[in-house]
DNA sequence: GGAGGACCTTACGTTAACGTCAGATGGTTG
DNA sequence: CAACCATCTGACGTTAACGTAAGGTCCTCC
C-alpha cells in the first residue's frame, strides 16, 4: 500500500534499513521513544507544540534522521533546564532560512543571546563545581580524621 | 520592644546596619525580594518547602546573611534548571553535620553524584556552544556575501 | 478468525512553582 | 487619628509538561 517498501505502515517494529544510520533510515515513534528513553506521549507532545513535524504514512508518524536529530536537541535542551518554548527557538536556529537578509540578522542576534546565556550558565556551573569540590575535600578530611581516631584510640575518651 | 535595636519588627524598610555586608546584618523579606528580583511569595514558597528557615520577630520573617546566601544558592540552582527538591539536597550539602560518620559518607556520595551531573551538563553546554558558534559563523558568512553582492552589482540580475 | 501489538485521537488528571486575591495585623507618618 | 506601608496567613488560579485512561484502527501470527 505504501511506496516506502513495507515500513510499518502499521507501526511494525521492523526498521526499513539495517545499516544503523543510513541517511534514509526511517523510525517509528516507538523506535525513538525506546532509543531515547522517553514516552511516545512526550514525543507527540513536542509535535503538538511545533518542535517536531514528522511525515505520516497511513496515519502513523514516520521520523527521518533529521527529525531524530531534532529530538536529540530537544532532550539536550531539557537536560540543560530550558523550557520547550526556548528550545523551539533554539531549533529554529539550526535550520536557518538562508534567503532573506533580515531573517538572517534576527537569527544571528537570537543565537548570540543564546550563546551569552549558555556562557553565563557555564560560569555558574563552574562556580558550583568549585564549591562542591571544596566541600567534598573537607568532608573527606573529616572522615579520615574520624577513622584514624577510631582505629588508634582503644579506650580513654569514653562516651 | 525587640532587642535587635529597631530592625523592622514591623517590616520597615530600614536595614539594621549601614555597612553593606556586616555579618550581623538582617534583612526583611522585601529587602531580599527586591535585591534578587524575586517575589516575596516565591521566598515564602521556598520556606514552605524547607529550603529556608528565617527567624521571626513579631511574626515577620527576618533573614540573616546565611539565609541570604542560601537564597542565592536557590536562585542559582534554578537558573541551572534544577527542581526545588534537588536544590534542597544541594543546600543540605553546604551545611554538613560534622558529627556522625554515616551522615558524612552519605553526604559525600550525594555530593559526588551532583558533581557528576554538573560535569555532564557542562559537556552538553560546551557541545551546544560549539554548534551555535559554528552556525553563527555560517550566518555571518552568508550575510557578508549578500551584502557584498548587493553593494557591488548595480543592476543586472533583476527581479 | 481471534488474540495480540503498535499506533492513533480525545480528554481528563497531575505535579511543580509560583501568581493573585482577600482579609487581618501592626508600625509610621501627616 | 486616619491613611499608608510592609508584612502576614490562607486559599484558589495558572502554566508547563507531560501521565493516564478510554475507545478505535490496522496489521500479523497462531
């Protein structure tokens, strides 16, 4: 019925190609869901909000490698704490409209803002890491002293 | 009525000390709110969830420098995309119970997990930054070409 | 041919993190 | 003393990001 060989027009689990990442490989929603550890519901949710736009074969969603990459970017953005609306903007940066000049300028400016934000985030992470490592060192120190005291002193400072 | 001189037991806007960050300085909720650009409601919310525990003077919340620092940590954590529950754990790392050994070990382990997570986040930010900078360079390039073409060619490629 | 899977849509439920509003208190100021 | 802040405590409203359940379609396999 479908011209794309017999890729799961029904939602079958069988991928169209065996080569793991042929550029023409197609994915069902369940493939991506299990690969990235998210629910199909979440993926559909991203689509509802304009972050993904898979093709359809007989009602079923079919994802190309490009859509897969977009999903990866979405999940990375989430791990960085961005809201979906922000991630959508970020995705728009990735496929630029190379034709119109004003668009390009706008995209560039948004990109720079995003870069600045990420750099600030980077600073704050670095700061937090320094603090945590220092705390960790102190704790290790304290632990070592307690262990030493426990093993050396047999009995003398009761209680 | 209150022994702490006359700090806003009423919620007055007057800080107890002029020295900007005397260790004994006290803050009203409005002070911290306006200083950090968050609402008093948010600050109370953090308290309701155990992230802050200010003293009280006549019903009003009074924040020490330590509480102020904790609030800063909360907000930093938020900017890094952490949930309040996670931030609470992080705060607990900062004031360790130096007495009990098992507690120390647990804290240390939690700290290490948090460090690992931050490092992973750092990697992902670095990756995103590389990508965004590359895209930015391409866009700048495209813009330069378009501008060059526009200024040089007077008329010949109509439409 | 009927049971089982993967997928679909629609719709209501849920959690986190506050916003917003109402009504009350208490100190300060003209 | 009246008006005005800043603050307080509920309590309900809101948004984001899904979870979950219901009911239906379309293969495939025994």
